[in-house]
């Protein structure tokens, strides 16, 4: 299962496996270049980053 969340110029790709994530990223990268002439830059968030953000209370206001 892959989910794509997009708003303005930001896109978040969520997948159950690294292989799924890589495949959908490459597909999106090719389509963005071909259809719109856009260059995709990757800013990755790893599971370790996610766990660290949870510890500091991300999203708790």
C-alpha cells in the first residue's frame, strides 16, 4: 500500500516497504520531469527520525 499526500509544493510518500517507496518515488520523479519539467528533491525522514520526533512531543500543543 502506498499513500501520497500533497499540498502546494510539498509531497509526502508513505509505503509499507522500502522497495514500494523507491518505486513510487522513481515513478513520481519521472512523471514530474516529463509532464511539468520539474526537478524532485528528496528530503528523507527515517524511522529513527520519526521515533526521535515522537519523544520530543511533535504535534503536542
